[in-house]
């Protein structure tokens, strides 16, 4: 069989990132199709093809199609290692071969020689910290799963110091070890979602220990799959956890949480949406997890929530929207308000009129700030906790009473299609 024509997909080399297989490569993209077309199927791939593809394919893939290193080197650009360095390398290798143990390279390192030859040929010695050799030494690529493990370990160690309620022992991740997305540290199984959720909870605990220990009404706006609800229900079985979210994400949470929180009570959307008035007493008498839409917050009695939380949600809204939500939060909350958001809109780069930065957040002057900092795991976010008065606001009471409505019952604002408030006369 002519090895130059064989499709390596039938027998892919273990160390090849891609195969020299015209058919599979051609499927991958239009760009690669045009490159593959340059291959002379009757003989030798073109110089242009090799120059572009060989760094990805590796020497062994080239060898499988019958190309010797010398031939490849002749066909591609010159050795990136300076002649002087190449000579020095050969000299050092000869000397090392003659040395006794423990000075001689072990078998593993002798095998690595050809890997180094490849790296030197293609990359030479330039920005070493970025070069492929260093991915094996010190700096894994950002996409390497090791990077998440490093981050998880550091956050785990940080939480461990603050874990006065033993949450790391009491709350398992919702995913199994077989998923490959958990980490076992000190016999405890953790996931990234679990760690950041416990981190949020301890930040709230600093401002108000009741959140984790007492019967409280906890409202979350934009809960995602419900990771915080999951962690808090297991940390504090007396909590009534009310999730208010947009339809798609609310659907996910209402499907997933009952699967991972067995023997819990859930108040489904179909039931909850029909209740015209939602009181604090009613919530406290019904611990478990409630699913509601954001607009249902209007049906809550004032000062219903002992804690109101929202994570990574306002960062995707306009400043006017955030302002309106803050008005609702001010009215409906009697305890703490926790929020964690991106410091700058340039991080997500949506450019759809989102609130720009931390200093644009319309936090109310009468809220008492307890915490403002970056969370333990990222400088890109801020987390803050406010204490909001248990009493409804009374400013301008006389004037507004005369007008027949309470100080906080401002009419709902109108918005244009870009989500900006329309000024009303
Ligand atoms: C980036 S996700 C974060 C989810 C979750 N808090 C977490 O950290 O895992 C943003 C959340 O905000 C919610 N959200 C976005 N716009 C919203 C709006 N106008 N009203 C209520 N929730 C909204 C989304 O549905 C989603 O749950």
C-alpha cells in the first residue's frame, strides 16, 4: 500500500493533533478545504500546505505519509533554531550520553528529545513563557482543565478558613465525580458552582448570620439553574427560597432543582402565579422553593424579603432597568441586599446599552453598605451587601398622602425598545 495515500483516520496516530486525512480535514471547514486541495495526492504535499499544517500535525503524522524529517525540513521553512544553538545542543547531548547516573537523562527525557527537536525546529527560542515547551513545564493553556482545578483549589482553601457552619461537609455538588467536572480535595467532593455559591453565602453570612440559620424569606432575581437556592436550602432547611426569573431559565431551574433536592417542597410556577397577593407570613409558613416571574415581585407585600440577592444579572441590563429593579428591591426588602456583578461592561462586551460600570449602579443613599469588594475568586466582579431598613420609606409622606398614594408606590416607568426609561410629564 502506498503510505503517502493512506487515510490516517483508519489508524490515527496517538500523538497527532490532526490526521493527514484529506477527507476528514476537508469536512472541517471551507478554509481547510482550500488548503487540502493544494495537496498533490499522487505524491508530496505542497510546501504551503506543510508550512501551515505541520505544526499542528506533528512529525509522526508526516512520517505516516512517508515524509522523512529531512524531506519535510527541505520542503518547509528553515530550522528556527540558530545554527550555533543547534551545534551547542548536539555537544551537550553527547556529553550527557557519556555521563553517569544520576546525571544522564532518564528514558522519559530521552524520548522527549524528539519533541524538543520539533519545538526547536518550528519555534526556536523566543517568548519562552508562551512557547509550547512551557505548557508542559509551568503555564498550561487557559483551556487546560488543570487551570480550573488550580482555581478551585485556591477557592476551596479560602472557604475552608471561613467554613464555620461546615458547609463543605454538608453540601455535595449536584454532579457526580464521573462527570470529570468535580474535584476531590481532602476527601470532599466539590464543583466550581458549589464553591462560588458557598462563597456568596458566607459573604451574606458576614452581614447577617440569620440568612444561614433562621427561618427567612430569601428572594433571588435571575437565579440561573438555581445553584444558590440548592446550596442555601441544604445549608438552612428553614429558608423559604423564592426564585424570580425569565421564562427559559426559570424552566431550567424548575426542572433541575427537584431532581437534585430530593424530599423538598416546591411551589410550581402554575400554582404560584395565581396567588394575587404574596405575604411574608404566607412565605414563612411555606418553606421550600418557589418559582415566580420577575413581574410577580409587584404582588409581594412591602418588606417581605429578609434577603434579596442577584448574581450576574444587572450587568446585562440597562441602567434604567437596574434603577427600576432597585426601586422594587427597596420596597420589598427588609433585611440585606446582596449582589455580585461585573465591574465593567467591557468584560462581556455586549454593547447593547448595558450599565457600564460599578460607579453607575444607582444604589440608594439610604441603604447601609456592609460590604464592597471583589469576590475571593475574581477581580472582574464586585460583590456588595447593603442593609435595607425594615420600615417602608416615608420621605414626602404628607405630600403624597394628599395625592392618595404611599411614598414608595411610584407608578411603573415606561421604557422604549432599547430599554431606556421614557421621560413622562
Ligand atoms: C448570567 S445569568 C446568571 C445566573 C445565576 N445568577 C448564576 O450566577 O449562575 C443571568 C441571569 O439573569 C437573568 N435575567 C436577565 N435579565 C433579566 C431580567 N430583565 N429580569 C430578571 N432576570 C433577568 C437571566 O435569566 C439569568 O438567570
